[in-house]
C-alpha cells in the first residue's frame, strides 16, 4: 500500500506484445483510492514541509545586517506560475538483453551515463553490464536528462524479465503527467 501523490501518477505498468493488448489489459485494472488532503499551493507545501528534496540554502555575508543598512526595503511575497521548456519528442527507450548476459538500452536522453547508472542500480548489476546509447538529440532543453531514466528502467526490467526486446514510449499526455 502506498500513496498516490498526484493526478496521473503511474500505479502499475503493463508489458504486452503490442499497444492494443496493453490497452485491453489496462481496462481490466481496478485501483481503490482513499482521498487524502490535497496540497494545492506553494504556501501549503511549505507549511507541510512537502519538498521533493531537502531545502538547499545558499548564503553569503550577513543578510540581516545588509537589510538593516539598506536605504529602501521592499517586503512582501510574489507568486509566479512555473514554466517548462518541454522537449520536442516524448520520453522513449528500448532495451534488449544480449547473448553475453549484458543489456543494451537505446534511450532518448541527454545523459546516457546517468541512465546507465540508474538502470544498473535498479537491476543490481555492475555498470559495465549495461550499455546505453542515445541515437541523436536535439531540442531537449534539459528535460531529457534525469526524466529519461524512468522509461529506460521500465524497458530494462521488462527486457530482463521476458528475455525479449522491450520498448517504452510515453504519449504526450503521459509524459507531461509523469
């Protein structure tokens, strides 16, 4: 039992021979949800200490003393909506077990070595048993760095489990939600 923390969060993955079979299997999935209090604003998240990572503080000098000496001080809060430069192609990867017991992963990533480390970590394999290739990259805007690991990991797990080449490709809606 675990918490679903956002609308669209993946709760299960289906491996199938083709997309139609996967969608047919997905129609049979049943998930029971228990409503939890929602955190919808930045202020609510700060008050709940709901951070993705521990806060990072960067400090230099004595801010309080500098403010006390400043001829003008503005006080208040500013909120602005977030914005992402979304990459041109969706996240995708395929993985194929090799005859020598290693794994080949083709990933649409800007950081093949990070994908290699993530796949090896999840499989509990040494890095040298996982080869990651990025065929070409353009228009990634940084979004093909860390986020590329998840579909590569999913493809790798299914490939190792089935012994077959496995492809994972998000459609745009899935990619934006995940």
